[in-house]
């Protein structure tokens, strides 16, 4: 089986939300009622300092982007302030908490990225099994052959280890990576075969045809048991 190296996946296959941390924020003490959290709203700390901006919300959590990290904050941890949503954490505290969460999640995931682990695609289909993990990346054994993928393309998923590609996308990438060399090999083989055939024909016949315009050659015909006759061209007297 051919060994494909799909290098273009380093960034394209990064899992959505891989930089998102689930930060556990303390309850907002000075809340004056339920905070109206909308996308684009600025989140403040209890001293009025800016913590970040609400990037999205699903009705349960609000993803707050501090400019350095993105952290999912439970809506119950956000209070209502005069300027907008208030969080009982400063920007520095939130970033520190998010960093710890990411480090822990990364360590937990790496413990599962081992040979023998099944890998699933973003569509939920099984892509293959991890053969090895080293500095060059993750070697994945698939139905179409082995493929080397960047470690950054993998992340935790609902079924286990997940690759940020569908089965169709992975197959297309493998085909594209192997198609060029296969085509070149075929062309080279065809050219070599043609050359060898021509050489073999000359070697088998042992003949070579040459022609030089403007010259007169002697014609010689010999038959078994017959007298050899040589005919020379005559020149007209000047």
C-alpha cells in the first residue's frame, strides 16, 4: 500500500472550538436580576474593568472572547450591571482559569491519542485506527491505506478521538496527494516501454537505413549459383 502524506491539514483540519475553555466562574454577588446577554455585548468585572466581548450564546453559556482566550461562561455566573453583563472575575483571572482548563483538557486528550485508538470524522463515521504517534504526526490506518496527519488536526469528540474532516474530505485529500506521483510514474513507464521496443526492433533486424541526396551508389544483386553482375552508372562525356 502507498504511504500518503497529507500536509495541507495542519490548519484546515483544526477542530472547531479547540481553543475554547469552559471556565467555572463564581456566582455574581452584586447582580440586580438576570443579565441580558446578547452577542457583541461587553462583559465587565465588578470594578468596571472590561473582561471581554460575548462572541456567542446558546441560552445556557456565553462564549466570552478576551482577545487572548475564548471561555464558555454559564449565564448564571453573569450579573446585570449598569454598563452591561458583569462577571465576578477580572480579565486576568478568567484567562488564568481558561488556561488551566485547556492544559488539563490537552493532557487528558493526549492520553487517548495512542496506537490502536479508533478515529472518527466530523460526520461521525469511523475513519480508521491510529498506527503510531511521533514527532512527524499521527499515522492513521484507513481502508484506502495509511496516511500521516498533523497532530493538530485531532481533538476530543463525542465518540472519542476525532479528526476535523469528514470521511469524504480525507479520501479526497489522500487521492490528491497520491495522484500526481502515480500519473508521473505511468508516463515514465510508457516512455520507457516505447524506447525499449524501438531498441529491440533495431537489435533484432540488425539493419539501418541511410540516405544521402546527390550521391550515386552501386547496386549489387547476387543469386545462388549465378554470376555476380555489377552495374555502374555511366557518365556522359562533356
